C-alpha cells in the first residue's frame, strides 16, 4: 500500500526547520559557519533574507 503524502507544505516545513536551526544558533549551540552552510544549502527553496545573520 502506498502512502498518500501531501508535499505542498514542504517549503513551510523547511522554513520552520530553518527557523529552529536559527534559534539553536542564537542560543550558541552551533557555530555561525554551520548555520550559514545550512542556509546556503536550502537557499534555492527558501528566502533566506528572512533570517538573521
């Protein structure tokens, strides 16, 4: 049986995950370069101008 998965909210979930990673960065749990690399990895799917550097 094949699962019916709705991928229309994929970008919303990705944005939420990146916001969570941004929070972890601001808490000092990851380095700036790690946060920046993660942002750059998904820059083609999410508007990264909405994140603080």
